[in-house]
């Protein structure tokens, strides 16, 4: 596993009426100059599931991607790539119908379709003999990137419990050209949580970006209810970022099998008392999210951060 650019677990929470403003506020709380350097190949894995508008929370927002690209370009990396591997339709169709084509053209950034080769092979069973499939090809961009970003809306998910950073990456990179649509032909979904952890070992994320502008509740990845909360998360540790994201949905990390396993394996920090939480206090974010999503305000962390092991 390539080490993340920063080992310090920092998660920033921001709240604004516009998604791009919330994203800007969250990014301002992170040490971005330490993350992106002029010699880097920066890859942004964008959640593009199906050809549905960003207002549905099925896919990431084109304008959030535009803002992120401009911030990344300000550090003058050697190469900047948007990577996506849709599971519900051909990636070019999703890019076109969801409004990403103008963003890519106007920002002059290349798109790599992760559903296509050329490939390198990831031997997943070397670290987990029970994972299915035992290996998977991924686009050779895997070997070329030096900094990895993930951009996704936050969703409840019918099989994975939730979609945030780890789930976004794990289901974007396996190619539909090999696994089929919706990436089920070689067994990914037989032990989905183990597969997500296996991909997390191979594909570390240096900057995790999770939007709740909107998020999806009820069920997902495409049939749930979109709720605009004005919240945006950004973090230097994908596990810590996803632990905070889970809190917004009302989950402790023990409720998300792959997330808890990633914590056990030391793939990131799961104890929020050891995370630098910046920006909006977590309990306030939980109250904002629950009120917007359910019409009833509640917070798991009201008064104090809950420990990793519930007592």
C-alpha cells in the first residue's frame, strides 16, 4: 500500500447554502500545499453511478468537480486526471448526460474511463484469502497517480450500508468491461464489504471529499431520497472522513462492516478523539443533517464524542 501523503488524520466540516461555498470552506481548513506538489499526477475519482442529475444525489456535482479542479490546478501539478467507472451505464454516457463534459472541456482536464484498459492486475487474495474475486484488473492509471482524491455524495446504500470515500473508490475502479454492469459478474457483491476493504489496501486516498449537498437517505445508491443539508466534509484520512460521514447518517463505525474492518486493520483512524476535527462542531453537523433529512434533530455525539467501542 502506498502511504498517504499526510498521516495526520484531519477532517473538516463546513456548512453553507451553496455546495461550492461549503466545499471551499472545508478545503480552506486543510493543509492543501502539503498534499499536492508540482511533480504530482493527481487523480480525482468521481462518483458517477447512473445518468441522473446531481440534484438526485446519485452522482457527484459537476460544479463541485469544477471547483475542486481549479483548486488542484492552483498547485500546478504535472498532470491532473478525472477518473470514473460507472456501474449503471457506460461512463461516457453518464459524463455527457450529467453535465460533466463542459466542465472537463472548459477546465482542460483529461478523463480516464476506469471501465476500460489498459490494465494492471491487483492481487487481492494476497492480503485476504477469502476475498471475492481473488484479483481484479484496474486501469494502469493506478500505477501512474501519486496523489489520489475522491469526490462523492454521501448515501445510504442497500448493500454496503453507506457510500462515502471507501465505497466510492472500491466500486469505481473495477472495470465494467470485465465485471459487467452493475459490476456483479465476477463476484464483487458476494462479499462486498471484504472487497471494499481489499481495494482500500491498494488504493489509498490522500484527500476525501464527501458532499451532503445533497445526500441520499432511505436507500441507495440510486433509489433513495435526496436531502440538501448544506454540509460538506473534507479529510486527509479516508477512514476518519468516512467515520464522520457515518455519524451524519446516524451510524457508529461498528454499524458499517467494511469501515470497522478497515479500522481494525489500521487503514485509517477510527477514534474521533484522535482526529483533528476542524470547522463546524460534529454535534452541530449531526443536528443539521438529521433535521434536514428526517425533520427531527438528533446527534450521536451531543455533549461528547462517542468512543469507538460503544459502552
